[in-house]
C-alpha cells in the first residue's frame, strides 16, 4: 500500500445469509488518502453501513481485503480499530455525564494524557460553539448538541482514519457550518476521512472525492465537479403548484421529472429547450395550475439521480439535498 493511502479496499463482498440472501457489498474498491475527505453516497440499502461496519471490524467480509494504514483489518480488526476514530450513525449514550466529561473520558480511554485531552476538549467545544452546554447534564441537552458531542468524542484523540456516519444530523444550520469546517480540518491535519452523508450540497465544500454505491457496487467515483459533469448543459425547472393541479403535471416531452410532491414538482431539461419550457410554464401559470416556476442550473443531486435513478436518488438524498444504510 502506498504510504499516503490510509484506507485501501479491494474486491470487498458481503452477502447476508438470511431468508432473502441480500448481497450488501459486491466487489467494492475504494481508497482514502491522508489529507483527503471521501464522501460515500447511496440510497438506503445501497451497502454503505455494511461497508463501514467491515472497515471497523464489526462485520467480516466474505471476500476482499481492507488495509488500514498498513494493517490488515480483516485479519486483525482490533489493531485496525485502534487506528480509526468512529462516529456511529446513532449517538453513544452518555446519560449521567456532561458533554465535557464524556469527551474527556473517551480521550483518556484512547490514550491521551489528562492535560492534552482537557486542552483538546476545550478546543473542540469552542470550535463548535457549544460552551453553553459543555457542563450541562446530557439529559438536558438537545439532539443537535448531543450529535456535536459525539463528533467531539470521535475527534478528541485523532486516529489515522475518521469514519463519520451522518455527523450533521439534527445539528442547527449555524453549527453545521462550523462542523463542516472542523471535518475539513481533520483532513488538513493529516488524517483520512470517510464521510457517510446525505447532505451533498453542504458537504461539497469539504469533500475531495465522492463514491456512489448502488446495489452494493461502486457505480461512480470522482471529484464533486467530475460527477457534476453529467449536468452540464442541463437546467432544473421547479414548479410551485396551485390547488387546481392534479396528479399529472403534464410536463412537455423535453422535461424529465425528478421530484413530485403535493404542491411542488421539479424536473430537468436540456438548456436548448429552455425557451419552450418557459412558454409552457407561463401557460400553466395563466391557467391557474402553476403559481410560480423557476429555471436554474442543474444541481449535483440531479447528476446523482441520473446515475442511480430518480426514485432511489430521492430516497438517498431526502429533502435536504437541494453533499454513506
């Protein structure tokens, strides 16, 4: 393995042996370099969580290899886990502790000295602007503060690899921005970061590379700009629908619908057809079916939808998209 490759996965496969025999991972190749944030995307059931659980030794693969900073994570998962810092999808219960105490406790367990851990804890608390809750019993803090505390517990003694599973869930918009900056800093300080997230639009500002899973396979891997290339020359058309709108919007042939809600619909259209779509949309406004319409440059999630299909993309990205179960 090259010296700057923190995580190297080759041919990783896992089939669950239950009644349905689900193929969770199917020949996955993936690398995370030191100093790099790799975003892992995929619809629910695409194999993201199984992949993460194999990296940290909670699930044993049927085939393939996982090397974490030179350690064979399949043969020696305990050693590999010592090199990784993991924020799980669900918060670790810290009932009876304050955020500060919980962060410091994890730091000491991971081998940090009392002084170093205390200083690093205070640094993270200030970075994420949670000082007002740092010494409040965990029973009295919000879900967002609990999520930020979980990140601090992961980052207090950095590993060679950070595995972050939906770190921004429940976090308010202001502190989400602070958290994205903190994630970027982890990589800039020399660690590799594997980031499982649905929030592509926000995560793009810190992600170096995106990997898209579908049905257990890597179907695309590139920079955010590279994956967005499929949307060049494509526009997004958005409609706010009136109460008179029925179940069928009646899109013109040039539009491919991407989302449909009770009072909102959106689709993509080639830029060359924009004038025709504007005329069509205005006619729908005049008829009282559409209240408002807008054409904008196609978003990253539209390119994602083209790769995996609009139905699964909507499940994977949710309503937040608009940057890995």
